[in-house]
């Protein structure tokens, strides 16, 4: 597979829709997402996920994304 969507279908939601959610669940996996996860955790608004302002978020990730092993 190649390309940004890796041959999968994606649904797009706007920031106002995401911001209106009572709870967001971020599911992050893989070593290649380590940088994005680190930036999300510090509230980096230069990435799309960092611009979501929902009232509550739950982040679930694997060890590879968090950087604590494989």
C-alpha cells in the first residue's frame, strides 16, 4: 500500500463538528505516529489534531507510538 490513505476510505469531519463532541477518542498506533502523538500531547496547533478543541479527549496508543518499546 502507498499514499497518505493507504488505499482505505476515510470520513472527514470539520473542526466545529469535532469540537462539539462530548468526548473524543484518539487511537494512535505504530512507531511512524510517534512524532504526531508527541505533538498532540503537548497541544501543538501546527498539526490538525492539535486544533481540535473538544471538551474531553481520551488518547489510546500502543507502546510503539508512545515510544516505550516495540
